[in-house]
């Protein structure tokens, strides 16, 4: 047998793979693919542009993980990968893979070993948060309807506005003044703050069926930030759009009586303008992707809620 020159025994032989694309199988079964940037004598690896590849039968999907330091003790196997060799597998979107698992779950649970509840191939999907974005003009009834969904359908309600107001009040918060300025102005707080609050709340909510993310994403910055921070961590099921004529919404806000610093005519004018200019295009973006479920909210709460339940029932069948 010809040995490489110089011969590097053990994990250190991976030096030859520096800057090459590596497949790393972890002890827990996860499969990571990325460019090897560094390695030490303990086989601790630094990988760049990492994706986690999840396989289900002849399909697979990839979720971005960025830059990773992997401890050598967690590595089961590592080797160079050549993407030009056909595998016979088809890459699909995570949502498609998830729908596929749902549609054939009962069959596979009883027949195929890989779908055992501890299967690494589906663990990433189970660990992702289910999310329904709830959008609509200020005062369209998002909070009111979310409270009913939370009470009856097992989703946890996370209002971006409430989280921001709580952060504004939190003693020692470095963002309090900035948040207050945006709220009064009817403008949108930078996504890094809002998305971090949402992610924290999701991670601290224990086992939830899903989350109603109310009042987010409200502009392009929110959407881009969410995609950057939450891809691979959350799966958006659909967007619940509560549509309501603006004059009715304004009247509702003025009558809300919660003592909010932004429920006055001047702030409302700006909030409505922000909604028309920045939020509505985001709803249109989701609409193009077939994700929007519109429910007209110029009606009684009971009538709206009946339609909302129907939307959730339909979504559960997918
Ligand atoms: N369908 C409805 N009909 C009449 N008033 C409503 C309805 N839904 C909500 N409201 C009232 O309108 C105000 C704004 O509702 P809220 O749920 O806080 O809206 P949003 O979260 O969209 O700003 C609240 O005072 C609420 O009680
Ligand atoms: N994604 C978000 C959500 C709310 N905010 C800020 C700006 C909004 O005018 C206020 C209030 O939002 P909230 O959703 O509570 O209220 P309305 O739907 O406007 O009635 O919070 C934000 O900056 N970014």
C-alpha cells in the first residue's frame, strides 16, 4: 500500500483536506457539510459555510448553520465529499420534507426503522419551532384573536409589540429609549432587537405546538433579519392576515384604553403610513409564495374566530 508522504496518522491526516469540502457525521447522527478551515491534534474542526443535511428516504434538505467549531470527541466520521458524483437523491425544501414526513408518518412509524422517535434524520425537523405570522393594520384585532387561538388551539402567543414594550420597561435595558422613540414615531425597531426577543421567548416557552408571532415581520429589515437568524430554527406554516378598513382600525385603537403612548391620532397616522408603505408589501411577498390566509376582521370576534379555526384546521391537514 502506498502511504502519503509525509504520512500523517490518525485525525491529523485531515490536514490534507484543509479548505476542501468535508462531510462530518456527528455522534448524534447529524450530518454536516462545510469547508474545513482548521484542525488540531484532538480532531477539533473549524468548518465554514456549514449546512446540515437531513435525509428522508430518497429526499434530503439542507439548512444553513454558518461557521462551526466541532469538538473532536463529537465526530464519528469525517471525509472529503465530491458533489459531482450523482447520489440518486433529490434535494427539496425543508417545508416539503416536513410535509412528506407528516403525510406518511403513520406508515413509517410502523415499518421503517429510521423514523424511530430518536431518529437523527428527523430530529432537526422536530426541534424547529412552528410559526404562524399574524399581520394586519394596527387595531385589526391581532392581539384579540391570538389570545383566543392560544386559549383554544395550543399555540403560544408572542406579540412583537408586547415584547418590545416589556424590553422598554426592563430595568437596565440598553434599548429602552430607542424602542420608545420608534413606538411613538410609528416606525419599526431594528430587527436584531425584535428577533432576539422573539427567539428568546420561543426558547423559554417549553414544549409548544407552535407560536403565533403577532406583528412581525413588519418590514423588509424584519423579514431579512428573521431569515438570517431563524433559518433552520423555525418553520413558517402560514401568515394569518387580518384585513380591516383603516378608519375602523384607528377608531378601535383610540378606544383601546390601554394607556399606550402610541394610541393617539398623531402616532396612529404614522403607524398606518408605516403599515401601508412597509408592512403591506411584506404581506404581498408572502401572498406570492402562497402563504397568506386572509380573514376579514371588520366583524364580530366570534365570526372572525370561526374563520380562523377553519384556517388552522386546513393547515393541520397539509
Ligand atoms: N372584532 C372586533 N370588533 C370590535 N372591536 C375589536 C375587535 N377585535 C378587537 N377589537 C378591539 O379593538 C382594539 C384593538 O384590538 P387588538 O386586538 O389590540 O388589535 P391589534 O393587536 O391588531 O393592534 C381593542 O380594544 C380590542 O378590544
Ligand atoms: N415587528 C415590530 C412590531 C412592533 N414594533 C413597534 C412599532 C409598532 O408601532 C409598535 C406597536 O406594535 P403592536 O404590534 O403592539 O401594535 P399595533 O399592531 O400597531 O396595534 O411596536 C416594531 O418596531 N417592530
